[in-house]
């Protein structure tokens, strides 16, 4: 953000209700609160918060852990509690009449609240646009009735939302600001030890679908590279303490040199090649300028419904390919997700000269950075007439 602008306090103090529903939203919310307080330290914040938002001064009506449920069965089981929280938040906001309600991601929950509040003329701001352009496009037709301002992480989203009569601003992607744009993929041509990152997913079901096939591919890669005197270490970032046990349970990967790490920030910067399931990790790998293979598998029923009912609106599974407009990263989806396919592509990528490989990713990185150093806080205060 512009230092000179941030050093000037806005004359008018505002009260913001900020609602996040998961840890990633807590990170975004904490940064937003910090930036808004730098504009005016007298601003007040309350809502649904995690530890990071609370540390920045948000008064928590509920904790994000109160909304933390995964899977259809668990959602149904906890639905009365979630609906109760939703009702309480709506009542509190109507009573307080804050300057704005800011929903951070968590669209199904936040949009329903925002729709109720907009009817009462309370300003509603949604930070992180739902991926309507990727699937369930009809959702966007309901945004106008719920949202006064959409804050977008991708530069193409405001143009699409304009067609839906939704005011929107591109605020930059936090990963693009966090990761150094100069970061380039290291040449592996002279490395005796290759670091290959395996990212099977952050959910148990994703790991169930991806981990074994990825490790099978790792065995093939290791065998093919053995004749070149190159050794491999396979790094797996995970939050699951059981990862070691899961790998041992397969009973066939003892020969692999596997390193279990806490998160992708420990893993990706030093990787020579990344094999990752589709998701935010593909964008993170692209911003680190890494040679990457994207994979994904789901249940046959889910895949059938998504494809036959035309619920998917994009040609690619990974964000970098969507942003670039072509298949820069190889995608191995569903029936193509096989160990042989992964290993063949991996060997080809490792043999490619790294010089020039990063150029499209560097341009994409620049396009995703916060425009003119003005992020969400500036967009919000400008929209509300506070600065």
C-alpha cells in the first residue's frame, strides 16, 4: 500500500462486521483489518474471526472453528448450529447497523447473510469472488441482490461481474504479493539430488485418491533416473500427522526417500519439480516458477455428473492454465491420472532447459499483484467514502 496514504488518518471512524469461515479467510481478514487500522486506527471490528483476526483487534461473536465442517454428512449434522449462527449474525448486524458487512470467501454462508442485510440497506462487501466462471455459472445471477461491492483476486473477474450488474474491483492475489516475483525455477541439469514435491491434497478424500498413485509414479521416476546418477528426495507437505503411517500402510514405498513437511512454503521454493492436485497449490507453484504437473481424480459418479450435466465452464482444471489461456502445465485428470503418465511427463520436464521456462509465469505473476499498491482496504474506504 502507498506509505504516504497509509500514514494519513481518515477523519471518519467506521465499524466493520467481518466474517470469515475458514483459516484462509482468517489470514485475509487479519491483513484487511491491519490495513484498515493503518488508514484509521480508530476503526472498529467485530464478527466471526479466527486467532489472527482476533489478534488484530476483531471482537469475535463466534470463532471460525464454530463453522468448521467438512463433507455432506457433517454439514447436515451441524446444520442447526450453523443456521443458528447465521440468524444471530443477521440480528446483531441489523441491530448495530455497521458501516459495512464484509464477508471473506465462505460464499454459501456469507451470501445468504449479505442478501438479508442488503434488503435493510446495510452495505455488503464480499472479499473473494465465488468461482462462478468455473462452475455453476447461474450463481452469479444472484450476486446483485446480495452484494454492493465484490473484491476480486483475479483480474478478469470484474469484467465478467459487470455483465451481471455487480460492482467489482480487482485487489490483487495475496500469494502474488507474498512470493517474490524474481523467484525463478532453478536449473536441475547439474543437480545430483533432485527435490520433487508431491502435493496430494489437504483433505483426506483427496489424499485417498491421489497419494498412492503419486508414490507409484515416484518409484518409476526414481528408477528411470538411477542410470543418470541422480538421486531423488520426494517432499510431501501436509497437516496430517498420520501421513507417515498412511505411506507405510501401502507396504511398497520403503525405497523412496520421503520428507514430510508442514506446508507448501517449506516445500515449493526448493523443489525442482512439482506434482500437485488441482487447486490453489497450482497457482502457488506457478508463482514460484516451478515445473509442474497437475493431477486430479474424483469419484466416477461425481466426474460423470460434472461432465454430463455441463456444470464446468472452463477448459482447464488448474488456475495457471485458466489465467494463461492455454495448457502451460500438463493436466492429468481422472482416467489420465496414472503413474506411468505422471512419470513420463516428469522425466520430460526435468530434461527441459529452465532458461525461458519461467517467462509466461513471470508475466502472470505481475498481472496478479495488487494494482498500484492499492488493495482491499483502499477499495473499501473509497467505496464507503471514508478516504
